[in-house]
């Protein structure tokens, strides 16, 4: 039996929002939440997309669906989905029409203390310096 193939949708928020919305700025944390959700269900997380208000019909979202390689899209929660795509309801309708499930992980967000916030800031502010975030 073939495993269910999931695509994780994380939102991209500007680093300037780190103080107000640390989880939405931390796309790596969002993908980790989606990965835990998929693993808990025995699904294969085959693709990770980080998006900011991408139109619901954008080819980037649908390329793998058209190839038959996506069974479910998962976002960390509705708030992240609303920042990842420009119209979450239109995206949900397109998913339904394409026969692809849309789910939200709705797991507990990490607590962004000073150290974790600093790590996210450092990782995102120095991407070309070779800093891996570890």
C-alpha cells in the first residue's frame, strides 16, 4: 500500500514581525510542526513550501498535485495558512475540487523565549553567511 503523501505549507513573514509573531516568522518551526503531524499519521512529508500570500491558483501549489504526487496539504494552523496563500477559502475550494485534502496540524506552538527568538533572528538575518541555524 502506498503511503499518503503530504505537502507542508508554511508562511513567510518578515523578520520585523519576530517580536509579535515569532512562530509565523519561523518557517523552519512551522515545517517541523507539519512534519510531526504527518509522522503521527504515518504519512510521508514529500514537499515543504514556504510562501507569502501566494495566489490560490499559483502553479507552484499545483504542479505536484497535477503529477499525482500530493494527497494532502498541511499547514501548521489556519493563521499560517492565511498568510501563506492570499485566499485560504479559495485555496480550500481548489483543494476540494482537485480531490486533495487540506489539513491543519493545530499542535502547540513552541515557546519563543529569548534564546529561541535569538536563534531564529540569527538564522534569518544571516542566510548567505553559511549559518545553518544549529
